[in-house]
C-alpha cells in the first residue's frame, strides 16, 4: 500500500502526544488514530507492529528536539568559550521545555526499552551515537573541556531536564541559569596551551 510521508509524520506526532500523556500502556493504534483525527485503522496501515512504531517514534522525537540548524550556526559564530558553552546548555534546556511531549515520550521509551530487547538495542545504539556526536561537535568547535568533562556536563543536563519535566519543584530553590553557569565552570576546564 502506498503511504503518505506527511500522514506518517502526523501519526508519529500523534503517537508522541499519546505516549507523553497516557504512557506506554495507552499507546494503541486506535489512540493514535483518534489523536491524529484520522479514520480508525489508518495507523495500522503505517506501522507493521509495536516495535516498528516505537522505533519510529524514537527517531521522530530526536528530529523534533534537534536544534534549528540556522539558529545553531548563528550561536556558533561566537568565539569558543565557557560563555558559549553556557549559552548552548541554556538553549538545550529551552528546547527541551518547548517540546515537553517529545521529552516525556523519550522517558517512556527508555522505560519500555527495559522490557523490549529490540527497542533496547536500537535506543542504546542511537543514543550512544548521538552522545558521541555531541561530544565530538563540542570538542571540534574548540569549546573548553575534555571528553570526560563534556560527557559529565551532558549527563548533568539530562538529570536537570528530567527533574524539570517531571518534578520541577526539585529545581524551584535554584536558578537554572545559575546552575548551568556553575556546571559549565566546574566541569569544562580550558584546554591546556599547546606544548604544555
């Protein structure tokens, strides 16, 4: 059967909303059809099985959460510095807050992956590769810090994002801007001068 790419994207966006709102147990093809406002049975024409659906939802969340290339390029015109790294982390948190559904869906996918070996393998490979790309991009851009410091910074940001999404009261006593500034300052030491 011939499939419409725009319809597939709309179904995946609907699946993300259902997953974020209802959790993994609420994610049914019928629920996706209802959320997308399409006739019952439409989603079943696009997804062979649940594993395929979950894998496609995972990839769609990453598309939705990726930075806008033009905005990122404009930010990266600044000289490499701790200030630039701080700004990038602030933008990351802002993107995560702007698409709460995609982040909550990803948390649900992480939990589902503990029970589904195929999803676990796909999610592990995908997120590991994404993590390495982020570190490589940071270091290739000449930003301060070493591989371990950058990894620690992103793991710390993930913890902050999870709390911000799920139990924001934990962060209420703090300024997230200040936390990010301190995190970058403590974890990203400048590269030593050449020849040292």
